[in-house]
């Protein structure tokens, strides 16, 4: 593989100034200030949708007691018996109060367990509360359509270790360009999807595939994508701009322009939203640690085949256990509401959490330190260096993973 150059930052596109005020003056419309997205914490979970008021009409007496009793000519004993029967018939029993059922969220569980609705905040348009459940249901279908096969490199000229070296380098390149997190995850997704579809890629072309995948992802996710020459410079001019453009066309045709694979970040945000409202103990440290765990899996070939929703759920569940190690009851950390919103039970996620713990335990001694160095900065709360990552819990889970392997 050509030498990977990271000694200089690329030239970035300049920001363009928006001329809304000039356009408004030309059309005679008074420009109004746009209010940005609210930075307040998510609203605390309120009551579920109120049920309809129960009708309070009293049951009628079926005309009991309206008939007048004639004076009987029978004996005293018969008279008392008749009067007692009439009194029993005239007793008005209270109408039973109809049971008020809590509204359910469209058959949340086959066991009819109550699940809290986290989509009651209708004031924040960024949460798309009206469509959130349908959106994530569709994303779970889509991730299976774009799934990566396990051991897809079997029989290839390139080896999994080459992929690990390339991804570790791409993490550094992504940091130099200062692009969005989504761009990095989509880069790896596009690269793996293409390598799975085209087994003819050789060693010399592998770095070009990685660079071109990042160019495609940047065009898909970024407002201002880096130029082609910036990626050429990053490769130490091992390729020309024509090589990058030709590979871009080749990759897009092979993928049939299908770039909408869901990312682990999408599911993690949903899971964190649910955990913060349901468990009431999730903060930014849990979210950041989950992102660190997910990003540790990017260079690892053995994690390619896991669905994005699986990685997101396992990363958050493990971060809850690591940071809240005093609470040893998994059912409290991952209750039935979290099972519903994440789609996975604790028992299902446990083997994957053991593998993630194995990554944590070996991160210090690994030759590939790009992700660990990235999360060792104060901006990301030095999350890769916290002492919790060396806790007995992580050690025990890592040993279980090594035994199973």
C-alpha cells in the first residue's frame, strides 16, 4: 500500500454568506430572524395520552317498584316472605365502574407490558415525534437489505489486516478534514459494501477505494465536501484526480447508487433518547462512551456483519453497565421498555457486549490507536482513558469472549 500521508491539513472550501436580507429587501418582504434548534434538554416524559372520560349515567331500575302491591289475604308467614322477596328485588345495585385502560402504543409487547411513550414532545420539530416509530421501523428493514456478509473477504487477494490498517488511517483523515461523525460511518459502510460486491480489488487499489468511499460519503453527508485534489494530496499523490473520479464511477455503478444504509449513530440517538426518559439516569457520558465503543468496531473485520441497530444497542447497554457498575441487576438497566425501543433483549446483546469488552481490554496494547487517541481529548471527555474501562466487569466480560473464541 502507498505511504499514507497525514502531515498537513487539506485546503477546505470557504463558507458562503447567505444573502437573505438582500433578497427580502428586493421582494419587499421583511426578513424575520430564524430561531435555531432548542438546546434545552429533552422534555421529561409526561403522562400518556389521556383516555376518554367515562360516562356516568346511572343504570335505570327496569321499572322495579312501580307496581303497587295489593294487600294479601294469605297468612302472616306468606306475607313476610313475599315482602322480603320484593325488598330484594327493589334493591338498586351500584353500576360497576368501567376499568380505565392505559393507552397502549400499538401492541408494544406480546405480553402486554406497559411501555412508556417517548414521542410525546410535539414542540421540537427535529424529533419528528409523529413519524419517529414508523421511521425507525423502516430503518430496521433497510439495514437488513444492506447487510454485510460475515467473512465476506474469504478467497480475496486483500486480507482483513489490510482493511484494518486502511480504516485506522481513514479515522485520522476524517479528523483532519473535521467532518461529521456520519461521514466516517458511511465511509466504512460504502467501502465494505463495494468490497463485498467486487472481489477483484487488489492491494494497490485498496487505499483508492477507501479514499473514494470517503469522497462519496462526504458528498452525501457534508454541507461542504472536500475537493478531489484534497484526497489526492492525502494519498501522497499515489493516485491522480482522474483515478479517484474513475473509481467513484465504478463504485457507484457497482452499488447501484444505494447509499442509504442506516448507521449505528441513528439507532444510538434513538436508544439514548429512550434511556434518558425511561431510566432517568443516562447523560452525555453514557452517550459518548457508547460512541467510543461503536467506533472501536470500525477497524475490526470481525464486526462488519453486525447490524447497525445491534451495535448501537449493545454499546449503550454496555456503557450503562460500565458507568453504573453498582447496579448489578440487568433488568433495571435494560427493562422491557428499552427492549421495545432498541429491539433487543439483554440476553441477546450479552455475547456482543462481551466482544466489545474484549476490544476495550486490548485497546491500550493495539497497534492501531487512531480511535483511542481521538476519544482521549477533553472535547470528548477523555472517555477512552476513564478508569471504568479497567473495571472488574470489563475484565470478566472480556475473559468470557476469549473463552468462547
